[in-house]
C-alpha cells in the first residue's frame, strides 16, 4: 500500500515537472488560429518536399485551400542539394563530402508583405568507391532524411510566425 502511494506520488511529480517546463512531444506544434486555413504553392507541386510539407500541414490540422485575398500563403520557392568536398584519399579520390540541402520559402499573411525564409541542412557523407551501390543508397536515405527535417523546420516557422 505504501509502495503504491510512493509510485503515485513520483508519477505525479514527473508529470507536473514535464508539464511545467514546456515539454512537448516531437512534431507537435502550436499553429496559430490565423493559419488554420492556408494556401500552399510550389514551383513543383509533385516534388518530395511539397508532399512532405502537405503531410505535415494535415497532421497539424491545417486545411489547404485555394488562393484567396484573405488566405495566408506558404510558397515553396525552391530547394537544392549541393555537395562540397571535405577530404581526399591519398590517390586524389574524394573520401568525404558534405551534403547541403537548401530550401527557400516565403509566408504571406493577409495584408502584409511576404516574409522570406531559408533553411539549410548539412550532413557529412563518406564516399568509398569500393562500395558504390551501398553508398548511392545511403546518399538517397540521407537526402530523404534532410527533406523530412526541412519540412519539419517549415512547420516550426509557421508556428513561430503566430508568436510574433
């Protein structure tokens, strides 16, 4: 009986501590009510990034609507993947790359000027010419992970716009 009360007290303390410090589950954002309906436009409506952002918007209960004068707009302007050499083998072949995924987007609220944002995500990638097939698959997975992270950053930006 005493052990049950102690466990209950500890669980209550943990719950109050996490609630008091502002703890939130990952990918749960407080999107402001003014962004409950949003128009999403993209230069490539069928790109992987557009699909990921659209999914994140649905998860956060943001309705996608057609463009209108009083509707906020999220515009995905462009995304690009760059590769920079970090190190070389003694033979002169590239040993390690840095992948840089850049996303440029803007948010326009009704009656305001567009706000431009850039997101840059970097990952190191080791290139071994002896395992070319495995490395190409690894690079595909890294780029996919970078796109997911970029989509999450875009949703975080939407949440922070309402806080201003």
